[in-house]
C-alpha cells in the first residue's frame, strides 16, 4: 500500500485557530446583541388582561386605533401615527364615516390602549367612535390561568 505524504510546511493549525477565533467572535456578538437591545421599530403597547373573548368581526370594515401613554398620548390609526393626536383622530374618524357603508354599525373600531393611558383619554376616544355610530371594542390580552 502506498503512503501519502503532505508537502505542506505546517500542519494547518493557523486555519483551525482562525476558525476558532471566528466562532468565538460570533458567539460574543450573539450574546452581546441579546443583552443590549438592538433598536426595534414600531410601537410597544402592553394591553391589559381580559377574561373575555371577542366575537368574530368583518375585517372589510375594521379599523384599529392604538394609543400610547404620555403627557400628550400618541395616537395611531391603522399603524400610522397621527400628527396632532386626538385632533387628527376626529378627522380620520370622519373620513372613515364617509367611506362607511349605509349601516355605520357594520364598521368595527378596535381600540388598543396601554394600561398607562388614563381612563379619561380612553373614554374620550370611545365617545368619538360611538358618536359616529361605529361599533367599538377595547383590545385585551387573554388572562393566564
């Protein structure tokens, strides 16, 4: 049987060391990125817990309003931030009312509020929605039993 011999001057340890250093750096980056939160885009709203389950609804005439806490709460309609908050919400609701079918109660508005949003702001938004004869629902997360 014939023996095979290498003509390389080194046994290849530098390649193994480079691969090991790369794996170590990859591991460090993965740990660092999970510890230090990378920027996330969007809005975090922690909805309160609810023991009730919402019925099904017609998604053709569905709109979602999201309200975040703060001195001047930010209002989002369909994922888009309204520049003037509650003032812009009224004009948005009027636009939705103009586009609505003949039966206004066929339009469902889901209101998603952070628990830190005051009850007064929530009631003000609910009143705006109900004045336009839309169906209104508050979004909650299921209770953990």
